[in-house]
């Protein structure tokens, strides 16, 4: 019974660690994606304004 309990605890901690790392990975990817998108959007806006000015 104790062995099963330990196994359950180990499994839940492993799952928690995996969940945390997946969340961190997804968050950093979303962060980088948003940064790239903002960068591209601002460049497009600047280009549009320049073409309007010319």
C-alpha cells in the first residue's frame, strides 16, 4: 500500500513538473511570437506612414 502511495506521489510530482515546463515553454513561445508580431506591425506602420508622407 505504501509502495502504491509513493508511486502515486512520484507520478503526480512528475506530471506537475511536466505541466510547469510545458506552461513555461508555451509562455515563452507566445512572448516571442507577440514580440515578433509587434515588431513587424510597427515596421509595417512606419513603412505605410513613410509612403503616405512621400
